[in-house]
C-alpha cells in the first residue's frame, strides 16, 4: 500500500510523521527573570555635603569640620549627605568611601585604620555642612532633637535625629584603604526626606574617612533600581 503526504508518495516502510520534512521552530522565549534583571540599573551618587559630628563630652562648643579633608569616625561620627531619588524602586543601596589616614590633622605619623566593627546609621538631612556639629544643625544655631530652636544647642540623639538601629555593620581591617557597606534598603528609604539621605559612620577604633575636600575617593552611594 502506498500513502501520500503533501502530494508525494511514501514507501510502505515510511512514517508520514517521523519522515516528514523538518520545519524550523520559533526560538523559545527567555525566562521571565532575565527580562526583569535586564531592566535594573545602577546609579552612583557622590556626597553633596560631609562633616564630622564630634561627640564632645564636655558640652556644647563650636566644632565644625565641614572643610576638613579627613573625618574622624571614632572621636565622632562622619556624616555624609546625598541627593537621592526614586528609592521606592531601589533593591540595593551600597556605601563606598576611602579612608584618609594622612589627612591634614592626622599628624606626621598618620592615623591608619584599626581593626573594628564600624556601624552606619541613616539620619535626618536638614543640617548645614559649614555649621553642624554634635550640638548644632544650622547656621542660626538650631540644635538637634525633636523641637530645637535657634541657640538651643541640643545634642544629636538616636531615635530622633538618626535611626536607633544601624542600617549596616561592617568589619574594618587594620590599615584598610576603603569601605564597602551594603545598607538596609528599607531603613534608608524610611529616613530619606526631600530627596536627601544622610548616613553617619562610627567606629570604636581609629577610622578616618575621606571627605569631598580630600584627594581620595570620598563617599559614593550605589543605588540599584528595578
């Protein structure tokens, strides 16, 4: 018996399905996660303002470091403020900053980083780089706290001026040249205000960080959005 497929005769031992001419199939669609990852983008923001908030136990006194090339994160907290946008879409936020052990005020021997666990806090951003210290925020002398007034000189406080819980902790190696800190995205998103985000860095052992006035790489924020 002879069979006919597409008008061509087939032999008795030929299968009309198996022996049919092959046809190109359409390429498979890529997995959904590939297209999602392809839509993610990372932007880098350098800090627009930085200073050191000296934790002076003796009480209010002018201690401004807005023009310093090194920020001592041990005798105080290094403060970095960034202009940020669209943090609602952020899936990761990472802080990068160099150390500056040879800063102008570090002395001839320098101040290399000591091994320790440093902490990073998200904080309010309504402070003046030229005037802020541990007791003052603005040029008119407004203090920190929940209801400061000009000249109040109220000390910076956890839970009011910065988050009571760190956005991250990072192990600092002895003589470290830089830090890379992955931050808690939800926490930094909560403390960002008016498209600004401030991060405070503190270490129990010697850690001097580069400011934007230094020749080293000062603070940068890498934000990945999807």
